[in-house]
């Protein structure tokens, strides 16, 4: 019970940590923040904005009235203007005759001739001020509280001088404000609804590749290397990069795993066979040959040969892993390549095979002489192994600024499907694991490791039943013709 409670609490908590919930939360918070900002601006900016707009329209109406007065147009049209614009216009001529066009009813302040309370706006005083104004262009704008403006101006027509007064309320009408507010409430609801729907869709879209990738990663953790990571139709660069990196990593893991299995199979075979032989021959010595010197020598020879093979195998494995991990350091010197090859050939003189050496010049190259010697030896010993009765040619030829070292045999050759794999460690074309004392399936991969450590090119040209040419190239330091 306690556990299930804890589990449900954990799953509840993890829901709040999920991408979907958080995308929705961020979206909604973002939309709310924008709405709050809009509300704030609306409430604070609407009155001053409305006021500025009203002042502008009052001034332009005053311009129109002035034109009408100057051009003796009938002023009856002013009734409509006053109504349409919710204001009240008054014209006072030289003789004190007043014409009022009221479009705001009792709200018209300048129409009121009632006695003023102390502190109230003095309309007569304003008229006097306008008349007294020296340049006759005096615009009198008064703020009566914050609720209305009274605007005045002198208009000189040919019939005489007029004082034009316009009175307009500046507070937005209540109905208008309510409409705006209602619109805003509706807008808030719509925006929040939209943000929720959009965030849910977006969260689903964004989270779907993650969910798929997590499922694939779980399979990968269970050693299913055929799994693939997909973007689930989301073509964002980041997702594409991530999936292609993960797919690449999966392929590499697959290779490593296959290699590991191969390695276990091959090493166990290669190590187990000599160990079995050593054990068997040791028992034979114990049981039969310890008192028979000839047989004893024969059995001991087998044990020594098997032990040497084991020693060589372990040495090769160490060397290869050092080469692959890059922990080996090259001891680079300049040396005579031709001399090195001739020296190595003498090591194989006791072989029955006929070996020829061709060189178009004397080459001085730079590299780790011992390691380069090992590459040539590996090529050479393979050629001897696979040449059958044919001869072997070792050739030095110049290709631009490099010299190509080729070891050529005319033996069994390699099938095209095997040719790229011969450089892989433990790869043997003969899958029957026929155990040759010399062969561990590591020779060519060690050679490749050394060549790559020299940043050199290498390759093989081969045809089944015609023979093979294994080669690598070294930078020339000097040529002596
Ligand atoms: P091994 O010790 O088995 O020779 P290598 O790494 O040297 O291992 O070679 C890998 C495989 O490449 C060999 O098992 C053999 O099948 C093939 N191979 C190498 N050299 C030759 C060659 N000159 N002719 C034909 N096959 C070759």
C-alpha cells in the first residue's frame, strides 16, 4: 500500500516534469503575461490617448467652423457636426449675440449661464481673454477637471469678429468603455484557449521524437543493435543531427559488439588450441616419453612451438590494441628503403619460394624503420603462405613524390567480396580456422595500423587464382638514381 502510494506520487511528480506539461505551462504563462501587459496598457493609456484624439478632432472641427463663418455658409449644418462628434459649439459675435449648437445635451458646459460656484471654470473670463488676446489667433484650451475641454478661438469674418467656443467631454463614453472591456474579456478567453490548444499540439509534436528515441534507447540498452532512431516527421535540424548521431553510434556499437563476439570466438579458438596441445603433450611426457629421450625431445619441441605461437599471438594482440588506441609512438628516422628490404629478404632465404626484388632507384624515406620493416614482413610472410609454388616479387616504384612498396604473389588470390575485409582483425578468408602456426588473422590489421600511423596510403589488388599485390606508399626524402 505504502509502495503504491509512493509510486503514484512519483508518477504524479514526473508528469509535472514532462515536456508536454511544461510546454503547455510556458505557453500559457507567456500568453497570460502578454494579456496582463495589454490590460495594463489599455487601462493606463486609453484615457490620455482618447483625450489627445479628442483635442485633435476639436481643433479640426474649429477649422471647419471658421471656414464656414468666413465664407458665409449657413451654420445650420453645425447641428449635425455637433451631434456626430458629441460636442457643443458656440459662436458669439461683436454684439454679444450667441448661437449654440448642442450635440451633448446637458453635458454642454458653455451653454450654461447659471451662476458659477467658486473655483469653477469662468466662461465669461475666458471669452474676455480670447478677445483681449493680442495676435487674434489665441487658442484657448482649458482642462476642466479631467472630464472636458473647452477650446476657444477668434474668427475674423467680413461681418465682424466672432468668438468660437467648442466644448467636448474627453472621458470615453461608458458604453464604449464597457464594449472595449467586454471585447477584452472575450479576447483573453480566446487567447488562453488558443495558447492551450497550440501548446498541446506543439508539445505533442516536440515530444514525439523524444518518446520514440527513448523507446529506441531502451531497446539499444537491451543490446538490440538493429534499432533505429527517428525524428518522427519533425524536421528540425537539432533532431536530425541527434538521430543521425545516435544511429551512427548504434552502428558503431553494433560493429564493436560483433568484433567482441568475433574476438571471443577467435581468441578462444586460437588460445585454446595451443593450450590443449601443450596440455596433451605434457601429459604424454608424463605418461610415456619421460624415459625416452628421442620422443621426449619431439614432444618438447611441440610444446615449445605452441608456447611460441601463444607468445606471438599475445604480442600481436597487444601491439594491435596499442596501435588502435594511438598509444604507440613512432621513432621516425630517415633510412634507405632498398637496404631494409634486402635485409628482410635474407630472413626468408631458407624458404623454397623464389623471391625477386625490383627497384627503379635507391630511396631514402622517413618513418619508423622497425615498424615499416614489420609491415613488409607481414606482407611478405603472407605472400609466402598464399603464393603456393609461384614466385614472389617485391617492387619499389616512384609515384610522384611517394614510393610504392609492393609485395606481389601469383598464388590463390582473393575473392572480390573478401578484399575489403582482409585488413580487419581476426578476419580470415578460410573460416574453418585452419590453424597455421604463423597466422592469427592479425598480420594485416597490424600492418594497416602502422601504415595509418605514418599517414600513408595502402591497398591490395587481387584476382582469384591469379595472385595479389599488397602495397603501401611512403613519402620520399631523397632519390638516388
Ligand atoms: P593471417 O595471419 O590469417 O594471414 P592476415 O591479417 O595477415 O592474417 O591476413 C588476413 C587474411 O587475408 C588471411 O587469412 C588470408 O585469407 C588473406 N590474405 C592475406 N594475404 C594474402 C595473400 N597474399 N593472398 C591471398 N590471401 C591473403
